[in-house]
C-alpha cells in the first residue's frame, strides 16, 4: 500500500524531530520514519550543550547563534519541557600559552557579537568554587546553554503530531521512490510513502541513506564516551566547564584517541564528564583506559571529583563530516531529496536552527541564514569510498 505526505523525514533524533516540528508548523503534511523507537540514535547518547564558546567565527558559529535565537524565541514557550537552562560556559587553562590562546579567541568571537568575559585566575573561584587552584585564566560565555536531548526530541515529535504529523517507528527506509533522477517518496520495511520532499535526518547513518538515492554524503562516525558520577551536593559545579584544549580536539580530524575534560553538573547532583573523540568506525567496545583517562583529567580540573564514584557511562557516534560542517539543504543530484545531518558534536544545539532554515528553504520562505556553506554536493563524489570504508 502507498500512502502520501508532503514531506517524509527519515530519522527521529533531535534533528529529524525539529524538522518535523517546523515542517508541520509551516502547514505541511509530515510523516517521520524511524527504524528504531524514537530517539534511537546519537541523540540518546550525548550531552545537551548548546555552545557558542567552542566555535570559531564562521558558518557554524552563525548557525549556532541562529539556533540559539530559535530556541530562545519561537521555542521559548516550550523551554521547560526540555529543561532548557541558561547555564553559561567557562573555558579554563593552566598555562600562559593557553591563556594567550583563550584571549585571542575571545577577541575574535567578541567581534562577531558573542558575549565573553576574560577571567583572571584569582577570579575563577567566584565562578567555580571547587575548580583547581592550578588554573591560570578563563573565559566566561553567558550564552552557552543546555537542554535534555531526549526530552527535546520527544516533545518536538509530540508537538508535530498534535499538528497532524505521523510518526512511524520500527520502520526502516531501504530505498527511494524515483521519477527519473527525482526522489518522490521512500520505500520502507512497511510499505511505500509518496512525498514531494524527503529529508534525510538519519544522523551518523545518513551517508548510507544518501547512497540509497545514489548520492555521496560523507558522514562518518566519531565515537565519544560520557561518564556520570553519583549525585554530589547541588551546584558543586555550576557551569559547563572545559579545558581550552577541547576546542583544538573538536576541530581536529585525527583518527586517534583525543580526550580533554568537559565537566558539568545537573540539577539532580550527578556530574557529566566528557569527552573522548576517536574515529574507530562503529566499534562498540567499551574502553576502560579511555574512561580512566577522562576521569583523571576531570579530577585535575575539579579535585573534588577524585573521590566521586562513577555511577554509569555511555557512548555514542557523532555524525562527522571531513570539513566539520553539517550538511543542510536540497541535493541538486537528486531533486526532492534534502539533507539535515553531519552536525558532529553539536547536533542538539544546532537542531532548531537547522530545521527552521531547511523548512524555510523548502517552502520558499525568506532565508534567515545562508545555507551555501552546508551544501550537500560540496564534497563531490570522491569521499564516498572513505565513508564506506570507515562506516
Ligand atoms: C559523547 C557525545 C557527546 C555529545 N554532546 C553533545 C552536546 O553537548 N551538544 C550537542 O549539540 N551535541 C552533542 N553531541 C552530538 C549530538 O549527539 C549529535 O550531533 C545529534 O544527536 C545528531 O542528531 P541526529 O538527529 O542528526 O541523529 P540521531 O539522533 O542519530 O538520529 C538519527 C536517527 O535516524 C535513524 N535512522 C538511521 N537510518 C535509518 C533508516 N534507514 N531508516 C529509518 N531511520 C533511520 C536512527 O535510528 C536514528 O534514530 C554529542 C555526541 C556524543 C557522541
């Protein structure tokens, strides 16, 4: 049996859920197709930071600022549903060279309108009383915020359903309906769905979905662990706190293991410790040495953590593109196919802006942000071999 919709969204993670929300808000008939339960992918294996602090001036920072604007504007009435918190981010360093780098980055970001305060070592304790006294300097970003990613995706899907969207879980897309080069629907494990547009929001698996349509989109897995401590007294850690070297790790394309401490407290008292980055395909091995290294680095930032017990850990696969930019927009190689993927370690924060901008392009509404730097065809067809090899 074939059913019809204006838009099919493949994937019910944070990005697909946001696309469903904004497409249904624009009056489109939406059908979300997810091979697992809702939030089955990386959006349930991450942290929920909405960061401007870790982004260099350029298209990703522009998108992060736009996304923040959408979260704090149009989506503000729902903020409590997904525990939106204006937490603020504190980037710290223990070396004079690190302090110079922090100051230089802050200067560049300030020029683009980001709010950032330079913090001298002696004042760091006012922000974080339990921070190691070995820290020499810091930069404070009041705009850095946080959400609970699974609640975000689940509520966006629920709100879309209230506007008539259909969400089919346990339904895998295994092909596309075509008219010549054009895509006009999907073939799923539960039948075909006709649609004028199909949005590929399949996260780390979006390269494989793109291949089903005969186009190359090089989304690769970049694995990361998170540790969760037992509950500590409330507000032991007040902000998102991370070492300046984290930014270099985010921007690096190395395959080998990288870890740098990223620490944040939660209302429940538990402390989340990230984060590792390694390109090991979809290897699901749990690595104690990686987790031990993360714990040691976190305790160097906050000595109080040395005596905290780790209650649980988890890992996920970030959807990574070789140029560290997401893939957002229409695919001219397969008219009717759109992509919203490849957000690497920032897909929760970038979800709202990505979806709002993509739906504007889809419906011909005025563009609030230039999607050209995120064009799906920018890699050509060469990278498909790397994607297939690594994934
Ligand atoms: C350790 C770690 C920490 C992170 N911390 C942060 C953070 O603090 N802030 C932040 O913004 N981001 C963070 N991220 C990144 C963030 O998790 C991702 O960028 C984001 O979750 C991607 O969302 P998505 O909706 O694109 O993908 P996903 O959530 O993976 O959703 C894709 C969905 O597509 C489905 N799917 C795949 N193939 C098919 C198919 N053929 N048919 C049907 N369905 C299909 C999958 O089952 C999945 O549910 C972190 C990631 C990791 C690993």
